C-alpha cells in the first residue's frame, strides 16, 4: 500500500466493516490475515466462522413453519 493513498473504510449499520483494497489484518493473538480482494468485509459481531472475515453470520434467519 502506498502511503499517499488512503484506504476507504465503510462502517455499515447492520453488518460488517468494508475495507477497500488489499489489506493485512493484525489480530490480537499476533497472527496476520491477508486479503487480496478489492473490498474485504470485516466481521464486527464475532459470529463468523471465518473471523476476522465476515461470512454473513450476522444476518438474522427466519424460522420456517413446520408442516403438520
């Protein structure tokens, strides 16, 4: 990443934080996750099985009616 180019970060109201461009994510345990995607969705609810990358686990699921 070039120091003169700012990364764009979008904080959504009901989901992940979107980060533009390839990113390196440093985690509290000292590990690092690299994403080469044009936009990376970072999980903020910590429900993701792929944490810190969002897998849409934050979405509420509607229960289907059971047939009798």
